[in-house]
């Protein structure tokens, strides 16, 4: 992942990352497009979509990410 990001930054090119893994998306991308049924349901900066999703599909995707709970 670091190599992809380094090459993208060095060459000034975009990456198109297709994944359900929000950790990978957050590590590589500054913006995100959420698709459902082949249609765009939400777009925006990755930080905003992860912390304040607008569409129910993006909300469900974020809610499905396991949380680490430290006791």
C-alpha cells in the first residue's frame, strides 16, 4: 500500500481503489465514492464519509467495521 501511495504522490497520478475494506481505502484515498446497486449514493472526503455518512448505504458500511474495544 505504501508503494502505491508513494508512486501516486511522486507521479501526481490518481489511484482508483475498489474495495469494501475501509481501512485500505482510508490509508490510500483522500476522497471516496460509495456505490450501491451500481449507482453513486455518496461522495466526499474520506474523513467526512467515515465520521458523518449521509446515505444509509454509507452509514451501514461504516457501521459494519469492527471496533476495537480496550478493557
